[in-house]
C-alpha cells in the first residue's frame, strides 16, 4: 500500500488550505480519518474517490478539514450540507451503502482542559488534546442508513428544465410543480433574497 498521509501530514495540508490551524481543523481531520477507517476506504482522494459521499452538519472549520482529507467537495456533489449547527458528519460508502455518522462529543472540551491544564488558552488546549485523545473520547459513532436518490450521486446526468416565471434553468429534480407549472424554488416562494 502506498504511504498514507499521517495525522501531521493532514494537519499541515489543512493549515495550508484553510489559512490557519485551529481546534476545529484538528477535530475535522480526526473525524475524517476515523470515518474513512470505519468504512475501510484507504484512498479517498485517489482510486476510491467515487465511493464516498459525505453529509456535513455545520459550516465551520471542521467542514473544511473533512473536505480536504476526503477530497469530497460541494462542486462534485460528493459533499452535502445540512445547516443543523452540529459538529457532525455522515460518511457514506456508496459502493456498499454502509454509512457512519460521527458527532463530536461535548465532553471533549472539558477533557481537553483536564489533559492540558498547563495551557491557559482554550483553543491551544483543544488543538493539542484533540491530536492525542482516543477517537472514542472525541466522537460518538452511529451506523446509519441514508437513502440517496440517483440524482444525489456524483456524476449523475439528468435533464435541465426552465422556470415558467423567471426563465432561469434548473437542474433535475430541483424544480417545484404547482398547478401544472414548473417553478424554481425562488419563484415558488422559497427565496433567500429580495430584489433590491
Ligand atoms: Zn479554523
Ligand atoms: Zn423562477
């Protein structure tokens, strides 16, 4: 087997990609390594790159680190974002359907304080402790099932249609059909913006 990157390799890469090293990055790198290990995926960024889809539940540093270690990106449809504000992610092996959800334990912060009392700064405590702590102290592990329709898979090609109101193109199955009309989510009333 080719030399897999070590934790330190990943942390160095995460620091470069994200702009700084922080406790969230350490947590995200550890989470991704554990997720891949549990799914028995050894080369996520290489030959196994089509096997993995990940749901992340927070838009913080952790998410950047998970994406970096696994190579899963939003633009490849391999990274899905659910804005739940939780330091959690579900790793899915689409070749087998096995899926594991990992969530950072709230207790890990207190544990970091106990492990590194000599460090006054909370962020420093966590950065150091999260490197060393056993996975079981960092994360809860839950084997789950995720129903992924075909259009959620990376590489799926489907038809594109046009919104009857605004005329903008919409990718497969993102439209809303109402009273026989095809509408985009914005015209259907789900918009996040208003015209200025
Ligand atoms: Zn950060
Ligand atoms: Zn529209």
